C-alpha cells in the first residue's frame, strides 16, 4: 500500500492481481478479509478490470481462495466495476464433495433481500439434486445483520409461495440436522441464545458423561471438552481430574487433558510432567495445561527445555505462569526465522502469550521480532498493542502500520501518532 500510494504500481502488477485471485492471509477463518484493502489498491493502480478478468479465468481452487475472490468482486461491484457483479453471481455454488457454498454472504451483503432470494433459490436447487445436502440459516442471518432480525425470513416467505426452490430451502431450515455424520454427536455449537445458551448446554453435561465419552473412544478428538471445562464447577473438574490420573491410554489422556486446557487442573500432579512427551497431541495439551500453574517443577521443566543446547520453543507456554525477571532473554534465544508458516506462527503465538501475561519493557526486542515475522494479522496486532502499552513501540512500526491490511493496525497507528504528535498518513 505504501508503494502504490507513493510510487504507483510499477513492477508489482502481477503481485497485486495475484493477491486478488488467491487468498493471501494465513488464517482466513479468523483474520479479517483483505478484500477492501486490495480493492483500494487495484482502483488506485487502474487494475480493477484486470482483476475481474483474472478471477474469471481462475480454477476451482480451495474454498478460501474462492471465498476471497467473491469478497473482492463484491467490493469491486460496489464501485461499479464492469462485470464484477455478474461474475460474483456466477461464482455462487457448492464445492464438489462438500456442503460448502461460496458467494453466499457476499451476494447478500451486496444486494440485500434480492441477493438473499437468489441465494436461497440456488440452495433449494442443490437440495433438490442431493438429499444429503445440508443448509443452515447463514444467508438469513447475513440479511438480519444488515436490516434487523426477522427481515431475512420475511423476505423469503414473501416469495416462497410462488418459488418452489425457495420453499425447499425454508423447509430444510426446519429439519433437525441430527447426528454428525459418522461421529458421536457433540454439543450444539453457538446458535440461538448465543453464549448464555451455550454455557447452559455445557453445564447440563455431567462429569460422568464426560468420563464415559472419553472412555468410549469416539472418532473425533472432542475439542469441545475445553469449553465444558471452562464452565464446569470445581467438584466436576476434580471428578474428571481423578479419572484422568487413573488412565493409561495416551489417546484417552489426550482427550481428558482437553478439559483443562482453558481452565487449568485443580491441583498439580507429577503425572502431567510425564505426559509432556506424549505423542498424538497429548504432549502439546499437557504443556497448555501446565501453563496455568505457577509451580517450581514446571519452571524447572521450562528452563531445561528452552535453554541451550537443543532449545525447544514448544515449551514456551510453560513460562506464562512461571516468568521471572530476566526471562525475556530466554524467550529471545528461541525466536529465530522458521520457514514453515504454521510452526513459526505457533512459536510466536506462544511468545505473545508469555508477554501478555508478563508485560515488561525488556520484551520490546522479542515483540518487534514477532511483529516482523508472524504470518498472522492478529498476532501482528497483538504485538503492536503490547508495545504501545509498554510505551516502547518504535516509530517505524507506527509509520508502517498506517498502511496495514488490518483496520485495527491502522487505528493503532493513528492513535499512536496522535499521542506522540507525529504525523502519520495512510488509507482510511
């Protein structure tokens, strides 16, 4: 963005257009869309028509690539770029061998009730073609978010009497999904009633239910157990903890540990230290559980794993509750460039957790390293926020952040420059 605004696009046309065709973010499920930021640049660089053309020629690719293209087209259509709206509508469709449909939310966001009717009609057609196809109320919720609760259903009901495909979609919304295909059914995800209803559903599950589930060896890894542990009372946690200490199966221990990942265990036990080297995800879960404990034996384990020779960055979470003055150097020593993005993200994410729990000015060098090297927008913003809170954020980060793909980073740059009296210019 700085280059485009300061020097136009000369020499980087291919880079920009390619970023409109392939999703350029590390974690598209969690990070905000790059589309508006990219579209601003394509318009500034007179590349909007070329972006539409390249998207039209792109193959099926991944869900996130196709979803990203739809977002780019939506923003281009809002700026009346020729062909963008028609191409967006043509991309609405189901991925092969999947219930995933791309273009739904973008079309509804662009064209409101008319867009919702178009989407519902297409989903109804998919239902007619495949009895196993499953739909949810995401399109309806997208319109409700724009215009108020209830407007989505009313818009569809108004045309359902004369449109069999829309009627098919509405009928499908009323059918329960039932058992997860081929897996033991987990508690429902957040839905009607929001967080309070979700918490109530979790509290309705007893510790004996949890123990029985783990011992049945379900096919899935039961990630929802972390949510159950977060809402469980102390007696329930103790019951599950006691059952876990009796267990010898690594796969079951791994599931039991999930209960305590977000909350911690009721008390320390040496057995958890022995599980740190367990395969199949159990070792990582044991580290996350131990991260909640301020315990000399946990600190000793952390230092033995993090200090040379053979420093092991996966032990960084153990310092979250066991950080002591001078430990910023221990963290710095394990931070180094790593080619694999997922591994790099995990290491830098863990370092951020350490310094969010222990914000010290001496962390500045490590936080700047995280800012420069993380592939994740959220982690970059977390590092910048920590630096700003410590009043050690460098001028170069504020100047660069004003042009960041993230709205949060741009706001941070504006607030930081205003408090320091330094002028910072960037996109709105």
